[in-house]
């Protein structure tokens, strides 16, 4: 960041020096074109006003989710699985996350060689919000395995802090746009990382883990286990916007992660009458 800023600053100084030597007109106070509002997503944080844009407020809109799944195996044996994930509160009414952190289809046991699937039928699956030392059962409104999105209704008695900024348009992103990832890597606690949009489409290799390449873009923030469902924030003319949810990463590659596009999420939820506007 400092190196980039130094290059930009040096360029501005050269331009200013050249025009100052030849022109007799009075300099104006207009900002350099590089930093002007243009309605597009930004490539840096220079236009962000920290008095208006506060990452802490986004962190406060993230909540822990726990899903308990019950399977019935051979001879009636009951098997249980527990999942944990992160959801983001929206409009004081909904919790949004990715489907794969709140749902599982198969019973399995962990061995030194990895997970081994068991013959069992899923008989129950419930997701809870963990908040203030208590667990609250959530009503599942949407759970789409193909798109990998899940939406829950916040219990009426709760007043949760919601995402305080605009829902963005991922179709407007360009390679190189600056983004923040606010996630819970390795379940070590909320962590903020900065990066860029590194590709507008995920590679076909993501289909090996049931993701859809055309629904996702790549980021350089370095996603980790535990980040799934975490918000990815872009900056438009200095304002934060939610542009996607973290979905996965390549475990043998550094800083290669993919994010479900916000437009894909909005379109899927709109099909069932839930509009994120």
C-alpha cells in the first residue's frame, strides 16, 4: 500500500511541476482525477472517510450459527453432526450465509485417513443463532445447495445490529478493485483482511467441491476454513458495499479464494420473494 501510494504521489508531483512551469493560470483546488467520484468501484481506500465508514460496524453485524443434524443409521442407531458458520444480519430481519455451513447431507466419521461416509438417513436438521450466551432456533427461509445460499429469519424478540451499508452490485466489479474480507478464519475470531478482485470468474476446478464457476469471482485475501459465509466488501466512491459471500479456497495455493457474487445471491432470493434492496 505504501509503495503504491508513493508511486501515485510521485506522479502527481511530476504533473504538478510540469504544469506549474508552463502555465500562468491560477491553480484550482479540484482533486486529481484519480481520486474523483466516478460511480465505479475503487482500486484503493483513498476516498474512504473513516468518520462515515467504519469496519467495526460491519463486524458487529456478524453472528455465530450452529447447526445440529441427526441421522438414523443401520439398526436404528442415531448419529449426530454439528456445523458452525457465520451469518450476516440484514435489515433487522434476516441472517444470510452460505448453505454448506448450515446443512449436510451425509453422516460421516473422521479417521486418520480422512472422513468416511456412513450409511444413514438424515431425519432432522436445525440451525441456531448463538447470541448473548443463549441459543435461538432459526426459521429457515431459503436453503439452496446449488447456488450455496441460505437465508434465515431473525426471531422477533431479538434486536440485532444489521449490516449498516449498501448491498452492492457484483456485476460492476473489475479486476484490481480493492476488497475487504471480514471472516472467522480457523474459528479463531473475526479477522479483517484486505485484497483485490483477482479474477471476475472462478476456474472450473471449483466444480469439484460443488461450486459453480460462473457464480463466483476470485479474490487475493487468502480465504481459510471458517471464512465461508463471511462478507466481502468493496468500496464505491469511498462507500462500503457488500458484493459477495466467501465460499471456498484452494488449500494448496496461497491467497486463492472465491466468492459468490452478490447478484447471484439477490436473484436467487428474489425468486422466493426476498429482495435485498
